[in-house]
């Protein structure tokens, strides 16, 4: 069963934090996971903004 986008975000975030603690924040693998997390967060935000387009803030 595929993970939801939010589950992917959380899983990637946890992996990135663990890797950063083990290898450092400047490690190439940590940076790659950070970039993947950015992409997932952008996709999540885009998905939710399209879902909530009908909501207007007054």
C-alpha cells in the first residue's frame, strides 16, 4: 500500500534528522534527503492549496 504524501514527508524528515546526527548536516547524503524533503513539502503544499482553492479568507 503506497504511503500518503504526509507519511512520506514524516518518514523522510526522520531519516534526514537521523542521518544528520550520524554524518553531519553538511554531508552529501543529508543534503540529498533535505532536497527530497523540500520536494515532498512543495508537493504537499501544492496539493493542499488546490484542495482548498474554494476557501476564501475574509
